[in-house]
């Protein structure tokens, strides 16, 4: 039996809602088909945005959406995507499948989508192949509320009012697809480009995100922080408000991207290997965070893990450039473990964006024509939504043991606990394929006064997944395996499960 001791008198940090953020790129069927079907589609839509998808994302409380890439961002020229649709330039999406991009989804459509979703906006700008002027004019087009060439152009294109631009990414993966730069070179470019992300909006700060490291490239973090971190007050148009980090979990290989492994057909050994590689996020966040602490001990800027998730082989028979993969209980556990890790590091991690929202990599939804299914990862994001904006409580897990073996050994249970409006939310994973786990949850204050007000779980075989024919194989269900104790509650976590329990006096 494991014990989870919650110190409900010790609040550690606020869990930024944006930790539950998402990423959408002009890649495969993410934007086109997944989110945007066009105003003339037979698929029910509002101004071209799929209604079923928007409704499900709102129910999941999507807090922020990153767009337009990814690698696509450093080849995207925003002026191609404004004005009358029939006149917009067509181009080849060289990164992703060599298909024609008709630019029918551009700036106006992105902000319309975010308006429908009620979420914050994160636009990743082009440094790799774009100019400072292009970037600066995009910010002016989006945010300026006076008389200026770009504001006038926006108005001429039918949008009188400026939009709210919450986050700007100054380049993407500039160590790779965003220009193959060395850290010193990128850092100098960052200093220059960010200067022209002007605060036209005045009333609110645009948060600037500097391109951070790939996985464990600690040298990148050190060099970029050294050159770019000059920050008096947070959000006062300082040099940087965030530094990104990208880390993908590859199930079967560490470096051969041609053999990542199947999304649904894998062995128990690969299952544990995947989970172990997923929780490597803990080490990455800790070590990159320690470097950031050397420059920014007061944690004024955020670590923005703006790409993470499982990356497997594509579904057989689909375009390899579209990165379309299925999603199983293994994905649910990677999501559950990772989100618990982010919550526990919420003093530094201020945003995270799982890759990608729909039809690409570890998605929360998949579509096929008019059909839409929610994945096991959707269930986890929905269950964890109560952590958004809550206060992280100090918690310690004892005697839970481990699963997997050798290099694939990891903790059986990952947890995090938060409190908001008097309700304590406890989220737990059971990474074991074999055994349930009893967890005795105790609270240091008034434990006996608390009882469960809401509880749900997602569980199933390791490769259980939903299909368009059987959409409800894996879904969030009511959880009832709990009982009251003298200072809290006892729960029994089923094998291979993610559980959320909410407690109230
Ligand atoms: O998410 C797919 C790709 O992965 C993104 O375009 C890129 O930033 C990363 O390498």
C-alpha cells in the first residue's frame, strides 16, 4: 500500500492554466480538416471552424493555442494568408508532405478560432527565413489600434479592431529546422528581433518567448540565457518572458527517427520503455531549470515546454509527412505522468503545448470526414483541467514501488495535488500493467472533514484505443474505488490507469 501525504497548509506555486496548452501546425490534417473545414463545408462549422471539435476543446478547457508551427513557422510568410481567399498565394508545404498549402487559414482565421475557443493566443513568428520587418509588421497588423499601414490593411481586410496577442515565439527550433543556428548566433538574433515586437497594445503585455533547447542540450540553454536574459520586471517589454524546451518521447529508438515504433502494436517492454522515456521530462525540467536559476533566481521568466508528447510511426498507409498516429492508454499514461511533473514544477514551467492538437502526433482528437473521436489523451486533459490556475500543494508519495526493469524502471505512481476554491484535486497514475495499487491519502489539516466530491478515471489495456467504428473503448468514467479514512481517503488505482479524485469539506 502506498501513502500520499498532502500538506494542505503549504501552497507552493500557482499552476499556470497554460501548462494545459496545445499546439497546431500547418501539418497533415491538423489545421485543414481537423480544425478548419471552410464555410462551405457540409461538416457543421461556424465561420469554417468545425463545431464538434471546437465544442470538445471548450469542454476540455483549452487555455492557449500555439500556431502556425513548428518547422512551418520559419517558412511562413503571414502576408500570404490575408485578404480575399481566392487571391491568397498557393505554396508547397515543403516540410510536411509536399502538399499544396492554399493559405485559406491565416491570421484572421487563427484569431477567429481562438475567439470561438475562448483561449489565449500564441503566434510563433518566422526568424529562420523571415525579416525583422516582416515580424514587426505582423505584430502591428494584429495589435495596433491606430492609423498605420498595417492597422489600415487589417481594417481593409475586414477586421476593424485589433486582436489580443498573448504570446510571440521568436523563431522555432532555430538549432534545427528554424535555420540550423549555433546558440550564440541565435541569441544575438533574438536580441534584435525581439526589439521590434512592440507593445502597441499597451493595455496588456505581449509575452516574448525565446527559442530554447532540444531535449538535453544544456549548452544551448546556458548560452542563450547568458546572452538574452536582461530583464528588470516581468512583462514590462523585457528581453524575454519565456524560454522554450522541446522534448518528444520516441518509444523504440533514441536517435533513429526512421524507426520510432508503432502507435498501437508494441510489447510490454516497449510500453515501460516509453513511459520511462516520458518521465525523463522530470530530469530535463530540473536541469534546464537549474541553469535558468543561475541567471534568473527569482524565476521571472517561464520555461515553456511548447512541444512535447509521444512521436511514433505514422498509421500504416497514411502519408509519412502527415505524422498521423493513433493514441492508446500508453499515451494517456505519458500525458498523466508528464502533466503531474509540470504541475510539480509550476514555479518554473509556465506553459506547455502538447504536440499536436488534432490528427498529428499525440492528439486529443482524431477526425475522418465528418466523424470525430476523442483519444485517451483527451480524457487526461479533461480530468486534469481542475488544476488550471489552482495552487500546488506540497505532497509526498511513500512506498509506491516501481515498475519496469533495468533501464526501464520507473515509479509506479506519479501524482500531483492542487487546491482551488476549497476543492483539492489529486491526480494519480498507475503505470503498472499487472497490479492495482492502494493509495492511502492523508491530509495534514482537517483530513477527516474532507470527502470525495468528484472522481473519474481512464483505464484499459496498454494498447487500448478508440477508432471511428468503436469510439468509446477508452474514455473517462466515474471512479468509485475509494473509502474514507480517519485523516483522508483510500483509493485503489486500477492497473494501467489515470485517476482524478477531488476532495471537499
Ligand atoms: O511537431 C512536429 C515538429 O516537431 C515541429 O514542426 C517541429 O518544431 C518539431 O521538430
